[in-house]
C-alpha cells in the first residue's frame, strides 16, 4: 500500500526525515509541511485542503491535540477524508531520537490502521504497554 505520510508544524522536520528514511523501504514517503507547496506558515485549514487536493492517500502525523477538539478543524479533516495520528503530549517532552525510534517501533500497529477507511484519527501514546486509541472525529 503506497501512502504518503505528512508531518505538520507540531512535529520536527528531523522526525519526518528520520521516519521517512525508514518508510522508504516500505515504498512510502514522508513529507514535512515545510517541504510542501502550502508551506510552513499554512494554517491547518490550508494544509488539510492541500492534502485533499493532491489525489494521494495521506496519513497525517501531528503533535497538535487541538485537531480533534476544534470543531471546524475536525469537520475539515473529516470532509477531506484524511487519516491521522496524534502523538500523545508526552512526545513533546521526549528527546527527538526517542520520538523517532518509538514511532518506528509502533509503525506496524500504525500500518494496520491504514487498512481502515478514512477519515480517522488515533492517538499514539508514548508508552509501550499502552494501546493506540481512537479519537472522536
């Protein structure tokens, strides 16, 4: 399954590049918002519209928990038919090398979610023993 993985402004470009290196062998690719035509200063509504307009299948990765709390953004995400994961708040307090290794370690679970029909949003916790949980969309 070929999918593009989008990392927004709430994630590090280094995280996107590191995970992208791993995804390359799976036939997938990772893009950080800074590398897309919509640009680093795009609002959530702008990048959501951009992703929806490409015709590609996307998995969004964000550290912004507001995405599932803001009614208008949630509606835009749902209407765009996107798939997404929200990194739990503990990611922000975790060194970047550990963020990348943990996200790659959990990738088989994330990969299994990609079989679900869009739209969806799941939170990936920063603990090995915790399961990925679905967020309201």
